[in-house]
C-alpha cells in the first residue's frame, strides 16, 4: 500500500495540485479558483497525497459567532475510488481537527447525504455527538 501524506495546502505547496487523481474533484481545478480559496484565512484545504498525486481532499470553513466559540464546518471530503477504505477520509478529518486545535477551535462538523452509507458509517464511528437535522438548499 502506498504511503499517505496529509498536507494543508498553502501558496508554498500549491504545486501538489499538479497531479490530481480522477474522482477527487468534480471538474478540473482552476488555478484562479484555487488561489481565491487559499487567500481566505478562514478556509482550510487539506489533501491526501499518495503515489505522487492528490488522492483525497477535505474543504472546510471556520465560522465565527458572536455568542459561542468558533467552529469548523467540513463542506466536502472526497477520496479517489482506487484509494477508498484505506483510512484516507479519517486522516483528512483528523488533519482538519488538528488544524482546528492549532487555532484554538474545539469542534468541527459536517453533513452528508442519507444514502451515503460508507461515509455515514465513518462519521458514526468518529462523532462525539449525532445531530438530527434537515438540509435545505437555496439559489442566490
């Protein structure tokens, strides 16, 4: 099995995006979009690298509130099919958690689809609390 490395993407290591495994992103990564993402101090982009390519990613955001401590929301976790069931999603979640601890944040959370059985099994194992929620989407 290939060694997996986890990295927070910054302007200094953006070259890791030179090779991305199929299925990590829905479409080709655009450099202008990537740089805009990295320019925001409250965005976190973690990647998993194996065999010389990005094989997984977690995109997260820090939310600051006036009445409670800041939290991290993981918007997306994706792992290329060939690399699934190897602990990469767990490693990405742990990397986001470590980044949160470094920033003094105690909690992160995410939402997934009801029929995403693999992801739900992972989240059930890792979660310290399960929420009942309903997700709505709106157009701008």
